[in-house]
C-alpha cells in the first residue's frame, strides 16, 4: 500500500507522468493484499 500512496503523491504533487501511468495499470494492483480493493476514476 505504501507504493500506491507514494505513486499517488508523485503523480499529483510532482506531476510525474510515469507514476500516473503506473497507477492505472495492473502493476498497481500487484502490490495489494488479497482483500484490498483498488479503483480509480
């Protein structure tokens, strides 16, 4: 979960396009626990 939080802040505070892309791919889901739920708009 820490990876997703860090990517979020990098994406939106630093305008990091790679982090924004990572958040919308299955790579972000790969760091979640079994019962975690991930969604984006």
